[in-house]
C-alpha cells in the first residue's frame, strides 16, 4: 500500500482525535515501519489494517465507518494532487465506470507497485451503474466514500447500495442510482 494512504490517514486521525491517538494506535500495532511513512514509499497493507483496527477499538467506530470517512478526506487529496485526471470527466457515472480502464491505469503508471482493486461494470445507463468490486483488501467502504465524493464533485448525489457477494467483503456489488 502506498505511503500517501498512510500519511493522509494519520493526518486525519491527528485532526479528529489528537496526536495522542496517533501515538497510541502506532504503539498498539506491530509495524515494520515503526509508524514512519513517506508519501512515495510502499508499506504492507497489514500495517493499515492494524492501525484501522486499533483506532476502531479505541473509538468504538467500526472500521467500515472509519474507512468511509477516511475516503471522503482522501478524495480531496486526489482532487488537489490529480486535477488533470479528474478534469477528463464531466459526469460522475462516466468517471466511476472508467476507474478500471482509465483512472487506475494512470495510477499504475505513476505508482507501478500500487495495489488496486478490480471494478467490473455489470450494467450502465445515463443515471445508474452497477459495478462489481473485487479486492483481497476488502476496502469497499473506502470505495463507497470515494463514490459519494465523486457525485459531490459534480454537484450531484446518488443512492448507493452495497451487496456483499462474499461475506469477507472481498467481492461486493455496488448498485448506484443518481438522485
Ligand atoms: C486505492 C488513486 C479514484 C477506488 C487507490 C490508491 C491510489 C488510488 C493511489 C492506493 C493504492 C495503494 O495503496 O497501493 C486514485 C486516483 C483517483 C482514484 C488518483 C482519481 C483521480 C478512485 C475512485 C474510486 C476508487 C473514484 C471509487 C470507487 C479505490 C479503492 C482503493 C483505491 C476502493 C483501495 C484499494 C483496494 O480496495 O484494493 N486509488 N484513485 N479510486 N481506489 Fe483509487
């Protein structure tokens, strides 16, 4: 997992819960990195999982809810870091249906070692989209947060329903209907 995902995560934890919480979750986790991350580095996903799980234990907020809020923050980072990529799109459904074949393809060019999910478009119309998410990382709520923000970015909104295909969350169907 790319370092930027860790640095932005810890910044948000500091913002919302204070620097003591950052220190606490780092101490409670077994991290090869010792909790020291650079934006361009690459670290084990298991480190993110431990940080999330410890934050969840300490705050009583589920890891899914934490990932949802984190994704909403991460979208603003993407807006600032990759304005050109976002400017390619005029419509949220067009953008979301292009993650697999365009957006994440570009991400792979920038970060060849990025670990990205698969998004398979099952059905698409002007105002609706059904996509299948597949990833061993089961970060579907991170996807949900990014999708919510994608609609907001285009001054729009949508009803998004998640249907778990596998109970461990490694395969999830997103049913998206523009409001
Ligand atoms: C992960 C970039 C848009 C879904 C990531 C990662 C990067 C990235 C750098 C981390 C990879 C790693 O740590 O190795 C971008 C950029 C985008 C974009 C630059 C747009 C300009 C989106 C959108 C979605 C999305 C709109 C909506 C669903 C995900 C998910 C992950 C991810 C779910 C977590 C990894 C996983 O589930 O396996 N993306 N992304 N991305 N991205 Fe994107």
